[in-house]
């Protein structure tokens, strides 16, 4: 173990958040060579690109991990996705915060294992330019303030050895490490039950079209079937309880929605040049077929249930919550306040929504059994309901007082 004494963590035991990918393999081996005892901990988030967690353990131990633990967090992942759906909380467009939620669930699950093992150093492979380093750091600080966070990508010794992905691949090849990454892969992918994030490599060039990505959760809309499919989703108090007549819990609903939405190109290929928390922009191509399908169905019920003021507040909460999750503040008081407010809304969202899926598009078909709907005959264009047209005369006169005052005061300038 040459140079082992030169690293500050030499001789110590650390918990490392290991995905089994290139970064995990490189960092684990490099730290082991420095005399650091690495306990690799992997989270099972239902990621579609990794079905054999035994293979992850084999890779991590082959790379020098002294111990290994795998934690199943699929149910927690599904519940985290449902929270985002209930908040209608997308970031800077139609990104369902799938990676942000994944980091929340991962950090919470891994920190429980860290504390159980009485370890005091937690490490991760997030880069110094990204959001994940912030998420891991802040959430660890909140959940276990006594635990030190070590980030190799902010360690000068590591940075002097590795400049990027190609250097790591060369290192792994040199040492015969069992990595899956190859030099010619055009981008990298982060995966969990809720969705896939594709970024880096050729996608960093704005001259590269998003369709270089090979979808991992379905097909591109252009490759989807020409035949439409109707899907009926029933919610009870904000939670999906059946899809197409089959009873399901939240985890089962996510798997079903991913399968159905994916084959029709729903939520596949969302392109976003986003503002990272550290102040730089990055480009990603996202897949989230189940989140898009369930989220759209939920939104259609929200339209029926909430009045104007509640709807405006929900929209504000959604933006706030998206930012909180994206920036790693999921556990703070602000996020707790948002979740408390959302509980009032989700308690009212019950009913059956049928939508039609066709080549990446979702369209409304029908809504039934919505007990808290505010949609009544009072809004009809026919002579129905209790609304009297003549009653609007006084209403408009009252509104007109302010409108005329604005004009007389010269607020409108010369028209």
C-alpha cells in the first residue's frame, strides 16, 4: 500500500455510497490503495438498469471494498415519487426531480446503515460541479451532524490523479477492475425507479440531438405504436389504488405506470438545460414514463377539486418543493411545511381518471366518481344549475368601479 500514510483518511473506515459504476469502482480502489478501509453501501432504488445486485457486491469487493451492504429502498422511492406527484413539483419545466428524490431516499437509507455501524465518515462519488454533492452534504449534515462527509472529487490528491471519465477508465483498465463503462459510450446515465437521467459525454454539446439516447424505460414517441391505449387510474385520498381495474399499492402503481407509459413513449426524452444549484448550467435528457402518466392523471383530478385560491397556492407549493428537493433541503422546516399543506390537498383527491396514450401524448377521456369535485351545472351554458345570469349585473358594476378609477387616474396612458 504505497503512499498509504500520505492520505488523511489512511487507517480509517469510511462508508461509501456505491452504485457499482465507474466512479464507485475507481474511488473504492484508489482509497483502498491509500490504506482506507471502505465499506460500500448500495441502495436498491428499483433502478431498471441494474437487476443483479449480487454483481454490484462482486464488483465492489473486487475493487477493494472491505465490506458491503445492500439496502432495499424501492417502497420509499415510490412514496417519494408520489409526494412529487401530489405537489405537481417539476423543476424548470417537466423534469419530475427523479434524481433529486433518489438522493433523498438514498441518503436517508444509507445514513441509517452508517449510524447502525457506528461509522463517522460518509463518502460519495458526486462531482464538484454538480447538485448531488450538495444534496449528500446537506442531508447528511441534517440527519447526522456528527458524521463527516468526504468527497473525493473535492480532494486535491484525487483530482491530481483523475481529471475525468477517461482517466478513470484508463485507471480501471490498468488495474483490471470489473467496470461496465466503456470509452465509446456517448453519455452517462443515473437510474432509479422513478426515471433515468442522461447527461455528459456527447450530450454536453448543444449540437447533439437528444435522440442519440437509447431509452431505458420505453421507446421514443416516434417508435411507439400507432394504436392508442386507454388507461384508467383510480386515486383514493391522493394515492393510486388501481390501474385498469387491477388493485395496486404505490410501488406496484409505479412499476405498472412505467411499463404502460414507456411502451407509448410517455415522458421519454424530456430535454432540459437546467440551472444547477452551484451556479452553472447543465444539459440532460430525462425519462420518467410512470411519473408523467400518474402525474398527469393526478393533475386532471386536481382541476376538478380545487378552487381558484387553493389551486394558486398548490402551484406555488409545487415550485417551492421542486426547488427544495433539487437543492437538497428535503428535511428542513420549509419542506415539512410544504408536506403538511399538501396533506390537506391530497385528502381531497379521489376519483377515477381515464386517459388516452398515443405516441408520447396523454389526452383526457373521462372522469368518474370524484366526490370532492367542484364542477357543477352552475357553469353550464344552458339553463341549468342555480346560477342566475342577471345576478352578474351587480357583480360587474362593483368591478367596474375600480376599472373606471384606473382609467380616470391616467394609469393606462394614451391608448
